[in-house]
């Protein structure tokens, strides 16, 4: 089975070995200020899907939806979309949000049996008078909008859940995916994506299956505007990954954007938001991962994490597959 790490190696090799199609590279020239950034190493693939939209002169909002859909369809991702790990009752529930730089936004939380929660979130934004729908109501709305209802949990995820039931211990791991714990016990990692298009508009998307083995009905930060995602064309955009309860407590993505509004660089804003998380819960911060990724309206990008190991993918006309290490408060990798 392809892991994220082998996918990355393959994609890096592939990018080096293959020339970009002509139409693709010449369109990229037209959108030289366009940029897309994403959390984690699977962000490289998601950025690739988003870049196709941006390079053709498309809108940031369409780009982030395309990128998030790529991650949701990734058959190997146990933390996003239909291959995600379930909750403690064995039920897969998905959270997603989308936001445009002009303040339009939509989200779904605890959505069951519907593929591509990011597109349902966009439908909430564009086709309902609301911002957020949850649970059975979100599913009902999705079906009314033409989304197919289907059982999403994969045999692999069900097997991981049966393994987990042997101890049934809810113990979030720092960078569980990257640590490659035996038995694939990943229980977090979210795709957070921010894009700037050639017209200077920002947009963001955030999609996840949330913390594995969570209580049924638990909602994380990812679908909560201001916690897992915030975008403002006047300033910039921010997204988060890690233990969502900490982002919600601190309205953290909104905090990062507001710090940028006060003049901080994206990296400084992410750093200060991490400091706020630590200040609120110093003891808990020793064992939980929290990561922020931000981009300002000029396309400057920054990130900061609580613990070492957070990586983020950056894609623009100059380079499509950059993967960068974030700085962190704790500088030795912990598992
Ligand atoms: C959540 N923030 O549901 C998500 C999970 C995550 O890295 O991003 N983990 O709390």
C-alpha cells in the first residue's frame, strides 16, 4: 500500500523526472502571484490538484475545493475523507469547512456516509441561508443537494478500529502519522489549505475525519470558522492541524489572522498563537500537537507548531512540490 511518505517520494521523483505539460506551465506564467499551501506531506498532492485550477487562472475558492477533494479521495489517508479512522463506536464522521476572502463561508460537522464533505460545506455556503450544518441535518441537506449517500468506512479502517478496541484507550499521538506507529494507530492530521489566486483573492479549506476514536458526536476545530480556518482578503488566511480542542479554546485561526492584521508576519503570528495555546494549558501542551499555517495577502507564508514534526507544502509558479519543516516550541521529536 502506498504510504504518505512513499507517495511523497514518488511525487518528488515524478516532478523531477517529468516535464510539466506545455499548457500547464504557460498558464502558470499568467498567474505568477498565485500560490497554494497545505498542511502535512499529503499537502503536496492536494496542492497539485489546487494548482491545476490556479495555474489556469482559476479562483482560489475553486482551487481549495479541488485540493481538499483530492485529499478526501486519497485511498491511503486514515485521517481525511472516506479512508479516515472512525470514532470509538466505529462510525466515520467527517468535518470540513471552506471560506472565501470576502467572508463567505460554510461548513459541515459530524457528517456521515457522504463523500466529499468539503463540497457539502461549499453547498452550505452557496445554497443555504446558513454557515454550518451538523450530523443528520447536514446529511439530509447533502442528499437534497444531490450528493449520494453511501457507506464510507473502509475494511482497513474497520480493522484499525477493531485493533484499537483491544485497549480502547483514547490517547492522541503527537504526529502519529509521521511517527508510523505500529498497527497504524494514526489518530490525527487534517488537510488545511490556503490559496491566493491571480486576482489577489484568498480562500481556504479544511477537511478531516477528526481525532480517531473520538466520542461519537465530537466536533473538532476544522469545521469551526475561526478555529480551524479563517480567511480575510484584507489581511491573510490561517489554518490549523492538531488537537482541535486547543484551537477552539483560542479561536486560533482567527487569532493568527488578527495578529497579522496588527502587523505580524505569518510566521510570527503562528508563533504567538502557539504561545497563547501553551499559556492557557502549559501541562497539556507537553503531550498535544498544535500546528498553524498562515499566508498573508501578499503571498508570504509562515508556520509554527508546538512539537517538532509538522511539515507543510508550498506550491507556486516557481515550484510545485516544496515541502518545508515548520519551526516548533519543542525541538526534539516526540511520539
Ligand atoms: C481535529 N484538528 O479534529 C483536527 C485533527 C487534526 O492533526 O488536525 N489533527 O481536532
